[in-house]
C-alpha cells in the first residue's frame, strides 16, 4: 500500500481517517510479526537520523529499535553533538541530512522547526514531539484502545488535566478525525485554543465525533471508556509548577475520579513519563516544595487493573515502526 509513501508525519492534521486507520492496523500487523519473530526488514540498507533537542526514553528507543527491526541504521543526533541550533540553520541542516539520510525523526521545541525540516530535507520527516503536537503518541494510544475495545468510533475518551499541551492537542485532532467521542476536562485557564477547538469541531461534524471541552469534572468523566492524563508541567515549562499544581490538583486522576466514571472497566491511559511517586528527582522536589506526593495520577490508579500505560509505551515501538515503513518503503 503506497498511501503514505514519501509523506512526512508532522501533525495528524494532514492525514485522513483512512490513513490513521491504515497506520494503526499496520502497527498491529508489525507487532504480531515481531512477536512471532517474522522478519520485516522493509527499510533494508536505509539510514535514519534522529535529531533530538529534548530528552526521551520511549520515543528515542521506539525509533531506534524500529529502525533495527526494519533493517535500517539509526543515528542519534543529540542537540549537544551537532551544529544545528548553534552554528547552522534548520534549513541548512535539513538539506545536509536529506543528502545523507533516508528519513529524519525529530523531537524538540518549535513546531516550525519540524515543518522546516520537512520542507527542505527531501526525505520523510517524523515528529517525535514538539511544544505543540505529539502525533506518534496518539497512534500508540489509539492502537492500545483498539486492542481493548475492538474499535475507535464511538469510544468515549476523556482527557483530564492540562488541556492545552501537545498530547491533549494531538488527541483532540486524532479523535475528531476517527470519530471518537472526546472530552477535555480541565480548568478554563488550560482549555485548548479556540482555534483548535473550532478546527476539531469541524472535523467532528464529518466523523460524527462528539467533542466537549469543560471544567466540570463530574459531568465530563461520567460514562468514560478511558481516562487519559499527562504531566501538569511539560518539558520546557519547568517554571510553572506552582501555578499548575494550584490549578490542577482537583483534576488529579484518583480512585474517586475512576468511580465517578461509573464504568468498572474504564481504562486509565498516560503517555508517560508520569509523576506518581517520590522516586524521581522532580517528584521529591515537588514534595519538598508543595507537600504533595502524587501529581496528575495517584500511584494506586497508576498500578491498578485499569492502567494500560505500559501497553501504550510498548505500542510506541510498533506505531513508529508503522509510520517509518509506510512513508519510506520503496516498492
Ligand atoms: N511518551 C513519550 O514521548 O515519552 P518519552 O519522552 O520518554 O519519549
Ligand atoms: N506533555 C509532555 C509529554 C511528554 C511525552 C511534555 O511535552 O513534556
């Protein structure tokens, strides 16, 4: 299938419902092949650059392992190691990388950088998170939901927390494209931009998805098939702990919130990493300064039968592999 050959993957905006389903189903096939140890070296002999400005566990490892499984060589280019950003422009970097590599995975701050890379590289560019979007994450989340529920259309997904961040925004676009019912439950200060909501509402008319943005917890979480949350402070906004804790403490995903859904089988989802214990440096700092041991989710919910967070994490591998194979496989 050459639906996506030669295309970049930058936001979900440019991809149709058909393309999103194609990527999720391809990921499921690749996952089954990997479990059965059936080789799938669709990118044999290719070289892939991984240009990362921000840290990463899942995304970096998913790109790396996916490259090796597909027969390609991954080259990790951390910001400190390359000229990009200090001595060389994004455009020039894009042209140089495009002359040597067959594809580029990018993680960083500005969405405009990943767009510029795609404009000038001449090879597919994949967005592994920017301040605005995290589209490969959504594919893994949707695969995880489809594995449990058998479908996406009509599933009630509720995102609780920072409604403006990259993950919330990408889920909004993705859900509106595939006809999932999607609610963002967050304080008014953290509602997604009106422009994004209007964009999603328009898509939703076609896909028959029901989009709700609300600060009312009881009403919004009721009837959820899945509750999704993300960190209250994203990478690059580390000066915002105080204000976010004040705003978001009522929106913590805890047992009470799970009960409010009225659904015994409700799934709990999180893109990870997550602040739910004191084992991390940031966790301890937050405890010392603000006296709270758990932030966006309690350890109890995180570790409960509701939680599918490690399926999501694993599915990052299979979905990123699908994106690379679909956009770069030369038949
Ligand atoms: N979910 C996610 O993107 O995790 P990393 O920051 O570890 O890549
Ligand atoms: N919103 C988070 C997602 C991390 C995967 C961040 O940008 O830090």
